[in-house]
């Protein structure tokens, strides 16, 4: 549950429609990934690398609860997403599809684009390796961590008959 990668910083109030434009939602994932967050940073879909970390401001993932937004973000290969606050449905969708997420008040004040950061979802620890800045957040609920460890809700449900008792 620990991730280290290059930071991609985004601002406040980013709706799911800015993560994935509605005109792409029925396209194959390979096409959708070429457009993730392109309105906010045209370089993101072209230069994002496996393990990079998205850091955003308040209300990340607001508006619709379309899970395609979290799936597309995960398909870029990012290690995790950190935001000052998340829209509730978006936050839950992250865990349900196996995308690690950490709510950390003031996260955007700690980073700049390109900084190397380390995030521990299980402990809530956040460190900017470039500047040395650290902050702690409340870790995710243990059940959400179980979802992540299993690779998402469907895989967790397949492995645990007690969830249906």
C-alpha cells in the first residue's frame, strides 16, 4: 500500500467529466486513456508513466458517479490518487476498482508538478521526497484496504463467501 512516484498536480472542483469527456465513455479503454485529464493538462495523457501519482485539490471527482472516470485514471498506470477531498462516490469507486486513494487535507500545498512523492495508503503517511514536507491523514477504512489488496470489490467478493451471508 506504499507508492512512490512523480507528482501530477491538479486543482479544485474537478468533475468526472473533466477526467473523461462524455464523448469518449463508450470508446475502448485504449482510446479513453489517450484523453484522461487532457483539458487540464494536455501533457498528462501523453507523458504519464506507470507509478506516477495524481494530487488534486478539493472535491476531486465531483458530479456524476460514472465509474469509467476511476477506471480510466487507473488505466493510465498511476500508482494512486491523493486529494484534499474527494466526492464520496468517486472515492468509493476508486477502492471498488482497485485504485488506491488518500484524502489528505492540504495535499496540493505540499507539492509541485514533477516532485517525487511517497504515499502510504494503509498508514495515511504522505511525504514529498523532493522537498521533505510530510503530512499524515486518516488511513482508509480497513474494509476499503481489503478491497485494494484483493484488486477491487469484485475480486474481493469472489474470494470471500462471508460477504454474502
